[in-house]
């Protein structure tokens, strides 16, 4: 197992290097840069000023030198300054905190909710709950996160104020960073949960549908397995058959689903954080792309790549934990 982990670590490092390299050259291919975008704001910057900006941001260096500098910034975690002259490292810390909390609760919601819905629908196949959950998941899949976010804002934020509904039915439609209070950095306290609930529902909506449908399909295959028929023939209760024998063997593909869905969560976060005005990774990337701030964009996207590769590595290692039958051949 130790040699397998070392090999996977080496593969992960190569994957991160390849992804960052690809991102760097993609940004280089895109026309324009931060210096040219500042010159296009109507201020009529002179050629001398533009040359100084190119020198400041390193755009006048040879391409290979720019590439080496970007790798050095990633390794040393010294990303320099953004277009707003803020330290990108400090921006990353703030944005990762907001995104980590939002993603944590979103992943927790769609993982637990999706598995429960999928298992219950599989156990009661073709029943009322199975049909209703199927309709519900199709509806969620059809709604993009930004549409879901706007709909939740109107239903739970705008209408209750317009109709003068009770205070407990009213939710905030915009994120207020100064009003957020956390216990242990993750658990909302006070009225913080009213800011958090709707964005979490938004970011979890699409993945909840895919988790529920995937869990149902996996559980249906497990329920038809021969070893479950044998367990029933031995007189074991339905609860023990389903949860101890069935769900345990379904956990391997379910874990894979969770691991592959986590990177998608960051993609949905870009839309969700923009709708709710959340200063997280997604919102920061959106602003950096619009201002052609390649240094900030590359730093933030590289962090998402690192998180994605790390999660994939942890998922691979967790196979042996959830199913002792999984052995790694030397």
C-alpha cells in the first residue's frame, strides 16, 4: 500500500504540473493582458506607461521566462499582486475560506441527501417515492445553478418581504461577509445560517440529482446480486441485508461518484458565488477573467486543480478503507 501511495503521489504531482502548464499557455494564447486592458478603459495611457505596465507584470519577458516565473510562484506560494494591487496570496486565503464553507455544506447536503434518496428509491423500486424522486431529480438537472439561485432569491427573499410574511420565512438575498459568524470556522452561528442556506441549496441542487440517480442505479445492481439472495435465504432481516451487506458493497462506486462530483462543485461555485455575491474562489475567478488579470486567474485556477487532484488521490486511497477486499498489487 505504501508503494502505491508513493506512485499515486508522483502521478498527482505530474498531473498538477501538466494542468498548470496547459493553463499558462492557454492564457498566453488569449489575446490581451492586464496592461492592455487598463489601457482600454478610456484613460488613454501613453506607450511609455503601457511599457512600464508590461515590465511591472513581466509581460515583456520571453515566454519561457514567464513560464518559469509562474511555476516558481506556485511552488513558493508567492503569487505577487493582483490588478487591484492586493497580494494574491491574501486574496486566496479569504476566498478559500468562503468557498470551503460553502462547498463543505453543499457537498455534505448532496452526498447524504443523494445517497438516502437513491437507496430508498431502489429499495422501493417503482413505488410512489421512486417516481416522485425521479421527477424531482429530472427537474433539478434541468435547472442551471444560476437559475436555481435567482428562483430561490425570489421565492424566499423577495416575496416574503413584499407580502410581509413572518420574519422566520425571510432569507437574505445577498451575502454579507461582515455579518457572518462561525464556530470552529465551519458551523454557522446566530443568523449566519440564513445567509448560508439558500446558496448551499443552489450549489447542491444539480449534484443532489446526479447523486440520487447514481445511488439508485448502483443500489439496484447490488440488490440483484447473488450474495444478497443468500443473505435473505439465511433469514437475515431486511435492514441488515440492505445496510450491512448491500450498502457497504455499493460504497465503492458511490465514493467514486462523490470524488468526481467535488470538482464539479467548484465549477458550479463560479455561478453560485456570482449570483449571491460571495467573495469566494468562483467570484474572484469571474472578476479576474473580466479584468484579464492572468496572474490572479492562474493562481486561483491552479488551487482548484490542486484540490481536484488531491481529492482524487484521497478517493483512490479510501477504496481500501471502505472495502477491505480491495488489495493493491505490488
